[in-house]
C-alpha cells in the first residue's frame, strides 16, 4: 500500500489538504467521502461505510488531480476550481461513472458529524461475531448477532437493496441493517448480515454481478446460518429491503425450508417500470415542472428500452449514448450515463419481473411499505403485491403513513431528504417487524 507523492503541485493552488465531499450514486443519493491529500501517504474515508484511511495513489496535473484506489479499483479525476476551493469530476468504479465533488476544509475545521441517534453503541446485551460465509467462488464477510441465554434461537438473514451495500446497508450515514439487527437481537432473534460480494471485506466482483449472483449469495448465507450452534434450524427466515425484497422470495421458493419472509419497500413491477416511475416521481418531488418531468420520462423510457433490447453491453452503451447526445446531453455526460446504463447488473435488472416469485411465495410473509416511498411507489406496487399474495393466507401487508423508502418519517419522500432526517428507521416500522416475528405470525 504505497501512495505516490503528488507531482507538480503549485504553491499558488496546491491540492494538498483535507477535502469534504460526496459521490452521487443511483437515485440521487449522496455517499459522503473525505479526501486527505498529502505530499505522501494520501488516503480517502467513506464514513457511511465505516471505512477510513484507505490508501490512494495520487498524481496532479495542471488543473487538478487523479486519485486511484487500488483496493476498490476506483478512480477519481478531479478538476480544481479557480479559487482552489472545489475539486470536482467523474468517479469511476466497476464500469460505472458517477459525479463526485469536494469542498476544501478550512484550516482548523473538523469533519462534520451527522446526527444518527438510533445507531447502537456498545456495550451490547448480546454476542457480536464477525464471520466468513463461503458462497461458491466468493467469501462473504458478515456479522452474526446472537442473543444471550439458552437457545436455540429463531434467526434472520438480511438481504440489502441495490448498489454496493455493506452489511449495515449504510445510506447517508444511516446504518439501517445495524439498527434492525440490534432491535431484533435484543428481543431474542439471531441476525446475520453481510457485505455484498466485492464490497467491504467480501471477495469477488460487484461490478460484474447480477441479481442471479445475489440470489446465490443469499442462499449461501441462509444455509450457513442454519448450521450454526444455537440456531433453531426450522425457524430461519429472510428479511430483504428494496431489491433484497425481490431476492428473498426467489431464495425462499427455491429453498423450500425458509420459515418466513419480511419484505421491506418491495418492488412488484419490472425493473424498467421501477426505474422509470421512481425517476419521474423524484424529479417532481424535487421541484421539476410536471411537463419537464414528462419529457424526461419519455426520454428515460426510450433509453431503458434500447438498453434492455441490446444483445450485449457494448451495443447497449452505444445505443444509450446516441439517444442521449441526440437529446442534447453533452458528450462527456452522455458517455458517463451510458456506461452506467450498460452495466451487467443494470441490463439484467431492467428485464427482471418480481411477480412470479411473489405469486409462488407460500411462507408466512410480512410486507411493509412506506406511503411516501418515491423509489418503489406504493400506489403502483402494493396492488400488484396484494394480488400476487392473495392465495397466501399467512401474508400481511402494511402501508405505514408518512414513511419513505428507508422507512424514515419524511416530508416529500425524496432521496434528497434521507441524509437530513435524523431517524434511521421509524419506531412504528421497528415495532411492526419485531412484533410480527415475536407474535408467532411468522410460524
């Protein structure tokens, strides 16, 4: 882990120092990042992912810097503003290109700490163990929390939503799965949560993975958990959030022994419909005029149709870029968006249809939706879920008023609010989930 010294940094506008910024990931969510640029041994922090001091290789040019993260195979090309206060540019990882922007931290200032009062703090009244789960040709790194006392205990495998999620499903500083796991384990339920393949301490490649891989990983985690001492083998269930709520039914149906399923913010439409409808709803919530949102929706649907119909990623990328440039999107921005649209996961997700797996799901099932969810719109998805689960006599579907996609209390439901909300998971959702399991409804 050797960091290359910055080259050609001018005294008038040196990039050396601390930079507070963020990476804009899909759905407009901001992932905080902190750059520590030094003459030697530069590093980057990802506070939301609890990762700090990651070594980076840095070189400088006439108008900015190039930052390479060998451990994650990511790179950032940052251009300095004329006043040397802003460092912005494309961030590339796993075939995707996103926007990143940093503000120079003033001398003597400290890193901003966001208020997250629900984040559990030790000591914990239960056992916490870091574990390694074999999953085919990859190893999933995770955390198993076990209640104290005499088992065997019922247990849950948590399956995260889309994106390179860690075991805590950390979004905007909210460690969603940690909060859920803490609540459940305090109430006598063991919980396994894990970093996605290619994320955190898990091996493998996230960039080339599709939902099929994530289903295989969740299945491996389920089988591993059943074999652990103190686990009630016949009382192991699944909890999935967002895309994880698509994966859970597929795993349960193939396995045949899953005790129960908890599905949070569950998509029931195809990937194409989910992406298009959320983009339009979020833009309107963020103040975009309805006519403009409708025009953008038409362009979005043309893009998605072209990408879904393409025989391979290269063709998908060319088609998407052509549509974007023709629509007036600048070349560099069009190239960035097209590359992301053509990724293996994205192309597979567009064609995914969650309904068959939901229709086949016969285990006790709790579906929880937030009425202000703008990423998986309840008015579009809940009717489909109710119809799909109509023959499942042990299914319960609950729409919680005022909550967003993360099950936080929200004003509009826009992802732009996630980081400003201090609540990680609304108590009404925590009470519902834990109460449903403890009441025996899950058996």
